[in-house]
C-alpha cells in the first residue's frame, strides 16, 4: 500500500465505554487527556506499508477524569499461551497500581488461561492483593498459570457478568489477542460496560505493530548464553559444530538478534529465508568450507526454519499452530550423513535446545522496567474507559493500539532490511542461497 492507501485502511481510534465524569485520585500534575503522537509506520511494523507513513496514535497514560469509580471497580487478569519472561512483573504492576494508587475494590486472578472462565473446568479465582504479588517479580513463569486453545467468548463474557468484573486484562500472544478481540466484540454486542485491554506477549516478537514485546530482551540474553556454550563446545574438538535451536515458529527475531549479539555465529537460519542443503549456495558445502578453513562452526536455527525440507504433518497443537518438525535434529543428521565418508573432515556435533529454559526464567532488568510501564498504562487506559485495545511502546512512546490492528497479521523479518543485512555481515553467510530474494525475477 502507498501512503494514502495505508492511511485509509488503518483506523487508530480507540473505542470508549462512555464519558469520563469521575475525578482521578492520582496526585499528578501531568495528564495525557488529549495527547496523540505522530509515529512512522513502515514494513518493520506492518508488511503492507510499502512506504514509511506517519499515523497518529493515542498516547498512553493517566487521565484527569475517569469512566470507572475506583472504589466500586473490580478488575480481572488472565495470562494465556506459552510462558514468557516478565509475566509476573506485568501482573504485579497492575495489582500494585490498582490498590495503592486507584484504591480499587479488587483484582481477580483468572487461573490457567481462558479455561479459568469456563465453569466445567472448576478453576477457582485467585484474589490478587499487594501481599500476594509482592515478590512474584523475582520468579519466572506466571503465578496464575496458563493454558492454550480457544474457549467460547460467550461463556467467558457470561462469567465476567456473573463475577461483576468491570475490566479484563488479557496477556498473551497473537492467538490470545484474537481471543481478546472476540471477547470485546461479544461485550460490545451485549452493550456491556466492560473494558477489554490486551497486553501483547510473544517471546517470538511477531505481533503486528508491536516493535518489541516484553520478555524479548531476556530471551535474547539467555539465547546468547546458549550460543556461547555451543561455541565453547565447538572449539573443544577438531571440526566441532555447535547447533543451537531457538524459538521462532514463523519469525526469526530471537535467532537473528542473538546472532548479532554473539559474533561467534557462522550461520543463522530463519523461517523468512528458505535455505538449501546441497549444491551451489547450499548450507552443507558452506559448512565444509568453514570447517576446512577454521576448524569449527556455530549454527543458530529458529524452530520454524527449514520446514520445507522436513516431512509435513497435518497435526496441530492446542493453539491451532501446525506441529513443526525438529529442524535441529534434522540438521544434525544431515551433517552427519554429508560427512560420513569424508576422508578428512569428521565433525563432532553438539546440539543444544534451550527453549524451555529461556521461556521460564525471570525477566532481566530492562524487561522488568518495560513490564512495569505496560501494567501501569494498561490500568490507566481501562480506568479511563478505553476498551478493545492494547498498550504498546512504539518509537519510544507508549501508545494505545486497537486490537484490530495487532491481529491483522504476524510480523516477520524483512530480509531486505538493514537489520537482516547486518545479520548477514555479522555471520558472513551472504553466500547462502535464499538469504535474500532474487530481485531480478
């Protein structure tokens, strides 16, 4: 889309529940009542943006007047999907802001994701108080538990009504944001005054319009540690090869960023760039050259890379995602077979998959700060009667984004971008086939 088409196709306005008539109890002198930020949308945020285009987004932050009366307002928090560093930090930020600054009536924790709303599962609510969440930021995971898979929006809204919940904070990835949008649409259809606020969480960093999701910095830091271990193993023997498989079903952001952080990576393979194994520009001949010249190599591969080389399956997980083949094990076997009759090069291969370790660790300091802002800004938005939206940081500004925007598509690495060029230069793998599109075709 060109600039005009993009502006016409994207509505950045935020739905509101009604007029704000209640004076905020916050002791502030700076408010964000009518502030909007002009920010540039390009293909790093939205693939359809063929030209960088400036759009205005509503500023996040506290409002002088509120829609909800804090003393009579009850919130609910739910975490969905896979684990991610920072979940507990976001929960804590919401609860502390609700109790200590807005003096709200209460905050309910919904156990085990969207299942927690469905009566047949029999999960009990958790009353979230400052005492209960005081230290949870020191630990990984989520104190609420989580689950995958869709649940009926009608049943969820029935439970919100029965529980007298005024606002729901739903923390999760792309599928969860789509569920949040369905819940918002059901609430709107029933003309209920319940604020639905999303807080995007995806360790793969693949949510549309979200520049960097919380937990991503932590994931890259832990991935870098695994890469360093693989490098040490590769150096420890003749023709050592370290393979590290990282998260990234459809987007290779963790693998690419970790490769930039750790200059020891020689090949990084992502879903966006289809590589070949054999022949001119193939990975295996390039690996042979590397081993002959330097005696060791490190390969980082995103879990969704190279699926075109594996046997495809029709199986899907509880979230509706296609079950992936194990590209790491596949590469290990392919390398063994390629060199099995080689008279000189006999690789010693070490395969490391740190995925669950990365997902479950506590957030780093930078992510903790980010999570604190997201939790606070989410509550400010809900108290002001905003709904059908998520809180996000774009170009250094915290803003409100409609749920419709963030559920348009998944975000991918643009392999024509400066970011991917930097990865190719860092690894020296530009000779591999598929690393950049053939613009001559």
